[in-house]
C-alpha cells in the first residue's frame, strides 16, 4: 500500500512540474485599443492572458479586434501557454 501512495505522490509531483514548466493560466483582463489615429476612432477590445511559470507571471496580449466588450469577454485563453 505504501508503494502505491509513493507512486501516486511521484506522479502528482511530475504532473505539477510539467504543468508549471508549460505555464498555467491564472487570469485575464480586458484591454482597450483604438482603430486609427483619430480621436473619434472606434474603440476596440482585446484580452490579456496571464500564465504562471516557475520564474513568475508572464502576460500575453491578444490584439484588440472586437468592437464590443462582450466579444472580447467571450474570447478565451488556453489553459496552458502556447509557445
């Protein structure tokens, strides 16, 4: 029975190490940009995803491309960071 628990603990540690090395999704926020240089330009929205690595938090930015906030809010960030 102890051998089974030791194997389970080793598998959990290996999985956690692999996941952290890939970058685990920890949160996001909506960012606002503008289309064009005019002060009357249409605002666009995008999403900024945050991932946890052993060295700290890394932020990736998806380019603003939605014309309303709901569209950007429904956009998703992957569970693991893609290189």
